[in-house]
C-alpha cells in the first residue's frame, strides 16, 4: 500500500468504494426490472473489472472492437460486438466465435455477407442483431421495413443466426428529468419492430438497447430485453451534469500536479489533452474539459498536449506549485483509453492497480525489409 503522493502524475485513480456502489446499483436495477445487464467494457477495458460486473449478475459483455472482445474472452464466453464487422475484423471475430458465444450488430447486407463468409471460413457460428437508427443518426437501418429486409437476408446466410434487434439511444443526452418523450418514442419503435418481425415470421429473441444516461429508466422502453451501459462503472462530469448520477458518484479522477502559477488568474497542471482527451461537454451546460473534484467551479479551460490550464476566476482557491489535484473528466471512456494503468484507492491510499488491458487495437507489428534496415542502423530503437 502506497500513498497518493508517491504516484507519478498524471495518473488515473479510482475510488473503489464509489465504483462498488455504482456496480451494485446497476445490478440491482437490472435484477428488479428483469432486464439482462450486458455492460459495455469500452469504459474500463479491464477483464478484472469485467469479472466484477459478471459476478454481480451481468449476462455477458459488450465490446466495440475485436481486440476488446478477445481480451474479454478471458473472463466471459458470451460477447456482443456493437460495431459493423467489415473487412479483416469479420474474420477476426469469426475466429473468436469458435470459442465464445458471439453476437454482432450490423446494418447492411455487405456486413452480413462478410460476416457469413468469415464464419464459414472459420467454421464458426455468429448470432446477429440488426441495428436500427433510434435517433442518433450514426449507424442503423432507417425503418422497420429496412430492418425486416436485412433480417431476412441474415436469416438466409450460412453460419449466421438472427437473434433480434439492437439500437443505441445516444441522442438521449439532455437532463434525465426531460427524457420521457424520447423514451416513449423508443418504446414505440420497439413495438413496431416486434410487430414487423412477428408478421414476417422472423425471430426476435433479443432487443438490446441502453446507455448510462438512460440506465435507470430503461424499463420505460417496453420490450427491451437487455441493456448495455458502459460509463456507469466510473461515471464522469457529463453524466453528473445531466443528472444521471451525482458528482460524488464519479469514481475515476485524473490525479495531477500543479506545475506553474506564473501567469496570473490561472494554474497549470501536468494533465493535458494526452491525459484528459479533448472532448467538450455533451448534453450538459458546463464548460471546459474537466473540473476539480474538490472544487467543481475550477475547470480545465484549455489544454496543450501535456498542459492543462485551470480557470481560477470562479474560486477563492489559490494553488501552490507542487500541489496535487484530482480532475473529473468530461468523458471517462476516452481518458481510460489514454492510460496504461489505473490505481485503486481506499481512504485515499493506493491498495491495488490494474492494466488497461484492452486499449489499442492489438494489431501485429510487421517486420519487413525496411524495418529490419532501420533496426540495423539504430533508427528503430
């Protein structure tokens, strides 16, 4: 066990008691409403934390990339990849499907055809959810008629199994108290899709949806069978701003050191864009790229790669060079992806740590003639 002062900054630190509370609360909600909890691991990228979610009753895990799925297969044999399986990723996923129950979400015949060919090559079987655009306008077929057409195609392809539909309510990001109309529209969408699939004699075992902003109101979307929140394990400033959690529910902070107070009216910390990301607030009213856990009126107003500029005009706090602060990031998923390791705290003492095991893509390094030449001259060191 070491003290916070012994950590080199910037460093990601997680209050384990707060994280446990977040995990327990979501698990209890899912159980009480009989909705399967399939957490998205893009937030923590750790098999160790995924194991904690599974131990609390999660039915499986959600991933975004083949590498995430491969990493999570260490602790779970029921994985959903919520990303179209186009190109080499289809074969990589098909290989994984030989040892886990794999489901993919897709929204095109091209993706369905590629996934089928890959599964045939790998001699595996892959479950498929047809993804519907529920309002975010990022991916997803545009109507229930389109969903039925694609579902028919999936059902006809070898080594694929039609499992149902999926959607991501990422457009529901305003204050939680104002979500009712959008949730009602989502319930209508699910009902229409269910009716259309039933009329076409197509199976719909699974209706997969959900996000952290909608987590505790998922039951209002009648017909949803599983939910996929990710951020909830740690929460972040955006989640707190819209009322989906309290600021005290933010388990992960970026520990940083004040390195300069030379310019009047501000302080500089050693956590810049390479530690905090560069995402503005989404759906909330706050400004900046993060705020201090000890004084939320102090925000990171601007950043360079390694410098974060704290705005002090709204606070009476005047930091000293060498003083340490903990920043609640706007978007925790990006921040975790930027780090190699996370430290776990109890009573502000570091009691454990774990690697961000699924960061990156897990792509191979190719050793061709040019790279060998660089190594011989020392330029590749």
